[in-house]
C-alpha cells in the first residue's frame, strides 16, 4: 500500500523559514518523481516544486526561495521554504509518479501524479 505522509506545516511569520517532510511508504523515492503542490482557500491546486532523479523544477512564484530535496535512505522528500510570504499560505500536498531508473525533468501537471498525501497546512502571517 502506497502512503505519503506530509509533516512540518505550521504557523509562521513572513520572512521565516519552514521545512516540510514527505515520508513515503509502499514506494521508493529513488524510482519515483516526487512533487509538491499547494492549494490556497478559494483557489485551484497549483504546482510548487518537483524532483525527478537529479532534475528539479519550480514554480516561478517560489523559484529562489524553495528547495526540494530527497533522502533515499530515509525514503523521504523535503521542501525547504525560505523567506515565506503570506501568499504562500496554503495546504501543501506531496505527490508521486513512477519515473524509473532514467529520469528527465519532472512533470508539473497534477494530472500526471498517481499518489497523494493528505496535506499539511502552512500559514504565513504578515
């Protein structure tokens, strides 16, 4: 059974940093592309960041502030968020799709992702 469990969300002030974790079970992050999406109140879910092998991709709104990484030994993916802004407030979701041994740039459409976590709330106050 595949399970993705996000953690690390919380309430922070603008300019602060936060690291989200996505612990995977039932799949190996070594062979799956891992992505982060977010959904703010009243808005559609949007792509944030993803990693496929050594390739990463970021939404323009977070480029230079957020960093996605993975720890294969822990089978965990992280999203380091720096210089947080109120507009970053959202529920953040971890997602995955199979990419195999040979991995190119990660996909950015949520329709491409097969597995999803339950989400973790990030709230940034001004």
